[in-house]
């Protein structure tokens, strides 16, 4: 019998053990036999087993070498393909179009990992991931709410999102110090709103929220003069959290149009 795995803090390892929650997540994903699914951070296999039972082939991405060895001992490589490495560096596009992503994301890298997935959004069918509840609430927050910020804008630009399941600390071993939640993310269609220069959009949003309590006149004034914001129909006295995704795209497109 293999030795119990000791969770490693450096990998933010909190293993899901609640059978009811596991079943609810799998039901939300609703895996079909021919789906191409990649699971991020399979850990001790709580989601891996039911997912593997549902599909012909499952891909899993795991950084912990001890867990990789356990997974290789349990699953055949023809059925579960194990990618040993960092999900932040994984090429999701290599698995083909229509990829479905599932996982309990390591909380210490959840934001950069979300942006990495966003960069691959065009090849994805959907994403079902568990994150810190506070992060999920920021992701789905509407404009003018206290949780709305850079993460909200940049992910809502790419995805339609819905918080699905709240998960208490006692659903894990060891229990984390925070509540968790599962979110569904579906890439928006190709004909959805698109910025002329997405790097410019990201830069504009980051600048606007660099001092979220200040007005756009203060946060964006050096890159878009107040009178030019006003000419775009966006009051320079507004605060960044009041702007919609579309308004941020309008500002970014205006900046892009002025580039030589």
C-alpha cells in the first residue's frame, strides 16, 4: 500500500474529499465520451476518477512529482495522459480545438493561471474550475460593484461566467483558511466585442485600476487627456469601477487609433 501523501504548502495542496461536492462538480461538467478534457492539478484523483470513467481519454497536468508517480501507478497511459509540469507553462492549444478544462486551481497562482487560460480562449469549449470564493466573486462582479476590477474586466471581455457551487473549507483535507467556489467560463463567440489591440486594452485597464479610488482624470489622464475622454462620451470624473467592459474597449480602441 502506498504511503499517504503529505500536502505541500508550496503547491497550495488542499485535496477535495467531499463526495457530494465531487458529484456536483462532475454533474456540472457533464462529461461526454468523446470530450477532450484537461484537468489541472488532479491531486489525489477525486475528480480524475469520475472524469476518466466518463471519457475515452483524459489529460491531466500535475507539477508534483510524487503525485505524478501515484497517477502513473493507478491509470494506464492510453486512458489518462499525464503531463508532468507547470500549468502556467502548458500549451493548451496543443490538445486541439474544443478542449474542456476542469480543475481545482492552486490558489497561489490562480490569477496568472486564469489569464493564461484567457490567452488560449479561442481553442476552448468551456472551463469549470474551483477557486477561492473571493476570486470567483471578483470574476463575475458587475460594473459599479465593490468586487469589480481589473480581473472582472479582462475575463468578462473573454468569457461568459457563472458561479455554480460554493465549497466550504471542510470539503478539503487539509481544510484551507478560505471558502471556495466553482465557476463556469464559456468563451464568447468570435463575433463578440473585440478590441483593435488587446495589449492596449490590458494596459488601459491596468492603468485605470492602478488607483481604483481615484477618477479616470487621475488614473488615465497621462495617456488619455480628460477632454478626450469626455469627447468619447466617458466622463473623466468617473471612477474606473463604474465603467463597463465596452467602455474600456472604447478607450483602448481610441488609443490604438492614435498610434502611428
